[in-house]
C-alpha cells in the first residue's frame, strides 16, 4: 500500500480550483481501495470532507495560501506526514519540498496578464510577488514528476512558455458538477431576494481584470441603449474590491444586479431561470462555469479567447471579448432567435457527454499510479 497526499487546503464549493479539489477527494474515495491517502485541510474546510473510505485520513494544515507561512509551516507539516507521492492541485508548492509530487497547473495567467490592478498590492510589492511566483512555477515545472492540466490549450502554453516536455504533461478535463441534485422545498425565492423582475442574462465568477467584466458592462450599456432594455444582467460573485470597483466605474449602466455570494440552491434557481449565460473572459485554463450553465440548459454567449472553444465546441455563440459592440450583438441574437437557442441547447447536451466526474477522477488516479 502506497501513501498519497493531497493538498486540499483550497477545497471549496465556491470557486473553480476549490471545486476541482472537492470533487477529486470525494470521488477518489469511491474508486481507490489500494492506496492510503492523507488529505491536508484548513480549519475552515476540515469538516467539509466526509471520510467514507478507511484508507483516507484528514490532517489539519491551517496555513493560508500564497504566504511565507505556506513555504515554511506547510513544509513542516508535510515533513511530519511523509508520503510516497504528493498531489498539489495548484502551483503554490513549498519551494524546498523534496518528496515526489505531481502538480496541476490550471493556467499560466501571470505570464499573460501580469497586471498590478489584479492585486490590492502596490506596484512594487506586486512586481516582487509576481517574480517570486514565476520563479516558483518554473521550479515546479522542472522538479515535479508529472504535470496535470485541464485543457490542451494550457498544455501547449506550458510547452511554449516554460519549455516543458509534452511527455511530462497529461490533459485531464474537469467535469461540470450538479452541485445540488434536488432543490430544497422551503427556500427563499431568489428572484424576489435580489429584485430580479425581468428576464435576465447571467454571469457567475470573480471580477478579476482578466474576467473582462468591464467590457461586458460596456456591452450591456450598448445593449440597453440600442437593442433592448427589457432584460437585466445578473452578476453572481463574492463582493470584494474588484466587484466594488466595477460598481463605482460603471454606475451609469442600467439593469444590472450584483448578488454577491449565493448558496448552491440559489445558484441553481438562477441557472434555471436565466435566458442566457455570458462569459467574457480573456483567459481561462478550462472554463468550468459555462459547462455548469449547460447542465441547466442555459444557452451560452462566450468569449472566443484561450481554451473556451476547445471546451465548449459548438455549444456556444462566440464573440471577440475586446469588442463590446459585438458582445451586445451576440447577446441580442441569442435572446431573440429561437432557432439558435434550440441549436445551442442541443449541441450543449452532446458536448456534455465528453465530460464526467468518474473519467476526471480515474484519469487523475492513473497519473498517481504511473508516478508512484
């Protein structure tokens, strides 16, 4: 029996990497009775993991991400709990970790969008931190036994940007998650809660600059002025510095709702009520939210950038994410053309067949076994 460790400190149901770790840990318990697993968790998510396989154990590693403590204190925790193979599901690996490990590199966004405005740090501190992160990623790419990525786009980016050998990379697609199978009976009506009183276009995610929500709001202003003002734009995401900045800068745009964080059941109500899901991102390593929208039969209007055409194929109507007028045109087309809506939904059903949680976890497990 071999020991495998998983850094699950980011485990969460509220963002992409968090969901990746959540589903990995949950589904591995269903398929692996051969190896022993140590799951490293923070205090805030320790109770979120239910152990149903006796070969799995939880260890508290209550150390924040992207910190000096991570480099020092998490390294100490890992040293105290040695494993045969460690899986780091993100690039925040302690630099001096000497054990064998595989790492998931979801994207190389810092190489393509190194923007100080994507941080609350000052420009000098941001530059120092950015250089440290790049040094760490190069070190990881060189010293890991194997690299997992979630798209061919990111795999090629690793080859081109960091000169990683293609033989060292495995592409394993994530899968969209139906986070709640059955909506509870007694819940708040989410449309009333957020004063959504028109048909609406929906976005779910963060407001980091590469998510391109400023351009979306510009497009929405054009849509309201030139196309139709009978719809609302609903932006779902944690209300932080970046969302607040958007609200200040685009205060003049009408028919916009900022919900902040919503529960899983509220999120599904929104998906089931939305007329279109819009995703204007400039750069993604996989692009999970549009797939999750597809699960709930929402037609997709999506950026043509990065990996998105690879993941979504013909299940979306694409636009140039730098062209606000084109975004407005595409939204208008999807909202008004029933034939296109029908075709996109039908294509999405076929596209979803390419992804499954079982496949995602089994292919990851195969990487473990090849590198033990």
